[in-house]
C-alpha cells in the first residue's frame, strides 16, 4: 500500500513538473524571439537611418529600393555606422528637421522591411558596394571593385563624382525612365540579386 501511495505521489509530481518545465522552455523561446525582434529592429533602424542620410528630394521609389538593398548588403558585411555623422546616418527626428516632415522616412523604413532578405553578390559572394551621389558622367571598374561596369552616366556629366561607384543620381534617372531597381543596378554593375 505504501509503495502504491509513493508511486502515485511520484507520478503526480511528474505531471506537475512537466508543464512547469514546458513553460520554462516557452519562456526561453519567447526571450530568443524577443531578442531576435530587437536585433531586427536595430538593423531596420540602422539601414533606414543610413538610407535617409543619402536621400535627396526627387528620388523615385525604385531608386530608394536600390539604395536600401545596397545598404542592406553593405551592412551585412560591416555593421559599423557612425551615427553621429549626418552624411552617414539620420534619425527620424533629424530627417524631419531637414526635410520638414517624416513622410519619406516612413516610406524608406517600409522599403527596408520589405527588402530585408535581399542582398547583392558578385561571383556568389556578398561584396561592399561603393555609392556616390554622382559619377562624373561614367563609371568604370577598379581592382577593388571589379563588378562596377564601364557605363555611361550622362546625367552626371556636369557634376564631379566618383567613377568607381554606383551613381545614385544615375540610378534615379534610369528608374524615372521606367527601369526597375534591378535593371538600373545592372546598368552600373555585374551584381546578382540573392535572397
């Protein structure tokens, strides 16, 4: 009889402890999910802040998507960003002060979220992609950036800029003529889109 009572107590204790153990597991998973959400939010905020720092009035939607995808690729390779340098990063408050409202900040943030899994590769590897507002009328490859194409960028001909970088002004001009962000980037680079 005592053995039966002890067995019942042990079985009852087991049934009570299993749900508690499972709750502990769920709690750990929830903590991991929360940590993952926080890291993702941080990445979203960082890329949005970098993109709005490069934003110029007149950039069309496809240009903004190209910009965000380039920055996403670069951020995956090097996540160090000088958030004090307003040419590299703007908070939503700084953006609103500069442009008068936060409409485009929200638009860019949406593109960052929509394209978070998209990045660019060269020969199967992620590479740092140089960006310039203008390209001096053409682009060309270099030893460091062999994936930049020899490409005309006549929209930049009157501006000084860097020829071994993707011209944001050029991408914008191509996109305004109806090209997608993919097509515009193919004009300047040999990069492939990966997920």
